[in-house]
C-alpha cells in the first residue's frame, strides 16, 4: 500500500450559488479514488480580503488523506476548479470556486507552482477560523501552533457562521 498523507484544503466561493460550488467541489474530491475526506468545517460567510470591492465569500476548510503527491493533488484541485467554471481574469477577483492547499503533512514546499504552507494563511480569519474548527491542536511546520495565530487574529469579526438564507423562503407556496 502506498502511504497516506494528511492535507488541509481551503475552499472559497463568491459568485452565484456559492454553497453549491463548495458542495460540488467536496463531492468531486470525495469521488476521487486517491482522496478521503476526513473532516469538514462549518461554512463561514466572510468579508472579502485583498481586493475588497467584491461580494462576500463563503469559505470552509477540509482535512483529507491522500496517496497523491503535492503537485498531483494540486492538479486535481485545479481540474475541479476548471469543471466548476473558475476563470482567472482579475488577480484576487471573484471566483466560483477556489481550492488552496494550506498544509501537506508538516512539509515546507517551495515550487514554482506551489507554496505550502499557503503563504497568506497565517493572518487570514477566513482560513484560520475554519481551520481551527477542524483541528484545534494543529501545529505548523515552523513549530508554532494554530492557537497562537488564532489568538492574534484581528479580522475575526469579518468571519461568521453561515446558514442558507431563510429570508424569502424558496419553498413557500407562491402568493399563498
Ligand atoms: C495586502 C495585499 C494585504 C494583499 C492583503 C490578502 C491578497 C489575501 C490576497 C493582501 C491579500 C488575498 C478570499 C478573499 C481572496 C477568500 C475572503 C487572498 C486571495 N480570497 N477574501 N480574498 N475569502 N473573505 O477566499 O486571499 S483573494
Ligand atoms: Mg485562495
Ligand atoms: Mg487559489
């Protein structure tokens, strides 16, 4: 048997039926013969960071085990992004789905196509809050624990648990 690797993946969407894109990505990952989803965070609605003049995101984090090597996993994630209509017009702009490898075992990876741990994850509430929900005892390759970074977070208020909108009830009879 080939050996198993632990990986944490961040999911984000801020176009269209955002939760449908998140669940579609998870379904495709789950269907992959070399990937097992171990744990899923809740879904969070988050204020946009970096390029702020865009719609709010839904973000979540999953833990998976895989026999894939890091670049093979990246290829799978980019393939799923493609099937879910991801386009790359504006850097940091709106996207149907974004799938980022946050961590792969306790490895530091610096390749042209892939940096792990994800270089922008350490100060991002939309990553750290769901990551903390998935694994409160996580340690990074630099020896620091996740708890340390979560304590230092300044943008937690831009991150709230999301529930499917129950305002205009889609299931209510028309003009009842
Ligand atoms: C200065 C310069 C400070 C750039 C921050 C931060 C750039 C984050 C890009 C930055 C900077 C990013 C998501 C998002 C993006 C997401 C939410 C990025 C890439 N992705 N905001 N912004 N959720 N809430 O998934 O993370 S663009
Ligand atoms: Mg991203
Ligand atoms: Mg990405």
